[in-house]
C-alpha cells in the first residue's frame, strides 16, 4: 500500500506540473516516488549527502542531483527549494525531517504547509502523540492544527496547494 501511494503521489505531481524536491535516493519509497514522477515527465530534483552517494544510494536518473557535504546542507537546500513539505510513511528520518519542517513553521522560519499522507492510518499514532502533547501543554494547538493530513493523495495535494496560494504575496 505504501509503494502504491508513493507511485500515485509521484504521478500526481508530474501531471499537475509540481516539481519534486526529495532526498535523492534510489531505494525505498523515495526511489518509487521519484521514478513515478519521472515516468510522468515531472521535474525531479534530488539532494543527497556525499556519504550516501559513496554508499551507492543516489538516484542516477533525476532531472538534477545536488550532492552536498552533509545532512544539514541537504535539509537547508531542500527547505529553500520547497513550497510545501509532504511526508509519506517512512522511518526515523521521515519523522525527523517532518518535525523539523513543522518546528521551523511553528517558530516563524517559514510559512510553508506541512502535510502527511496517512496511508492506511500509518500516521495515526504519531498524530495521537501530538494530540497528547497539546493536552499536556507541550504543543500549541495551532501548530497541531496546521498539519494538513489526508488519506487521499489528490485531496492532500489540493489542500496543500490552497495553503501555498493563500501564503503567496
């Protein structure tokens, strides 16, 4: 189901003319997402640290691949290049990068929307933890409510686009 969703998102991005900026990997859901966007004729930009290139994890067929020094440089370039942040189901790196984008939004570093594609309820425990943090007074309810969550990829992209449009000068 996760790979199907990644393929769907990649195809939708390409069909809608929305470029993809991602971690630059060829394996896992990142690779599936990138391949689908490329197959649809989309613009796909990867940003990958030198260490992962050395481990032969870089995707070779991208529109552009930026090889950077480290993860900090990677995230800065991805952040600067993005109009919105969208997380698909993933591991610790996905959670870390999503939470960083959300944190930066919360402290005013950007006003870009942060969205989660909740495939088969994958993010429900994470969202429950955030709800618990609100209840316990550790998270501003406005930050929690700013997260755009949907189980439907097309609807999620529509909702993120509306936030981007509303934030544009």
